[in-house]
C-alpha cells in the first residue's frame, strides 16, 4: 500500500471499519510511513472530537412547552 | 448514542406517555437537530421552525415507529423532509437555499482528495501534535469551539454528512439514505469535512506550542477557566 491508497482507506480505519482485505497492508504502511502515521493519528483524534461535539440551540421554553403539550395530547394525560 | 436496549426502553416509556422521557429526548436532541436544520437555511428562525415541525411529526409518527432504523436516524430523516417542505414554502425568500443533495463543487482545499495524492506525496508532512492526552482535545472548551467553528464553515452538504456521520454517529448507509447521496459521494464529503476540522485543530494546536510547554495541560486549564 502506498500513501494514496492508505489515505483512501484512512477514514474507514479511523472508524475501525477497515475492509479486512486491506487491514494488513494499511497497518504495514502506517508503521513504515511517519507522515501517514501522524495524519492517521490526527484524523482519529479529529473524529473522536467530532463525536464529542454537542451542538446547542437557542433556548426556546415556549416551543418546548408546546411540544410537551402536544405529546400529552397524543399519548394521554399521564404524568410521571 | 444509546444502545439498542436503552432505545427500546425509551420507546416503551414514550409509548406509555411518559412526559419526562419525551422531555429528556427533546432536551438531548434539540441542539443537534437545530444545528442540522441550519444546514438547510441561513435563517435561525426558520431553522427553529423546522425543528419544531420535526418534533411535531415525531409525536404523530411515534406510535407507528417500527424500529427499522435507530430512533435518532428516524428523527433526522424526518427533519430532512420537513426542511425540504419548509424551504419550498419559503422559496421566494432568497436567503433560504436548499443545497440539493449532490455536494459537488465543494473544494477540499489544501488537503488530500480521496484517491489522489497531492503532487509530491506529503510535500508538507503533518507535524505531530504531541498530545500527552488526546482526549484533552475534546474535553477542552476552547478546542471544541475551534471544531464547532470549522463545522459551521463547511459547505452545506459537507456539513450535513459530518453532522450525521461523526457528530451523531449514524451509519454510512443511513446517512446516504437520509441525504440522498451515493456512498462514494458521502465518503468524499466526509473525508473533506474531517480534513477541514483536522486542519483547524492543527492550526490551533501548533499555535499553542509557542505559548506553553505541556500542550494540552495548559489548554485544558484555559478551557476550564473560560
């Protein structure tokens, strides 16, 4: 595997979904190519960081209340 | 998100009409749905409308939800349909573009493109971040803001793919279905999006090295103070 091929499957590798047929070749390339190894490490961290993003929305208490009222109408009046 | 068993438990609670379960679901996903809705419109108010209509459609559809996809996948799929409806209703407003589902003409900039190395492989090799604890990157408020900003600056379709795949953790096939993208296109957009975020983090972290020794130790302290 060369750099181009390694980069091509790096996203899958970062998700631990690498096709088994290229897993060995990818590992071998990463071990012998420091730039790809660095890039791969950074891509893994980047993906983990994105998984930890928790986007916020403006507070909207009236809309939230409207939703809960709608839910109550649809599913009965039960409180918890 | 939640595993299958937790989701089944949640669905059972919702089916019994437990308001607290519904409120918790709203609170958990609301910001995420809003961020996703913003990929369909530049108008914050319209994005809020899209999210609200999505939730109302969720309430209407919940009893018939069969669990063929995860609850999260189902809800985000509903949002896309609501967004298209709202966008077409508001079509006369020029600030409400629906970006379509192709994602072409989104340049990757200076990073790799899948299948094509840059001329001269690694003509500028990436510099290691030298993090003592990689987890610090996503536990630091400042770094998360850098990432959030990078995501917000993405072209719409790229942002949709990154939000669904990496932020929400949806399967590739589900993201393709929801967005009407081919698997190949989805892969390219995801790669470009991740590359963009990596670049933003790289600029941030390399900049930090000039300021302090143990890189993220100092960044974390700043993040906690912020």
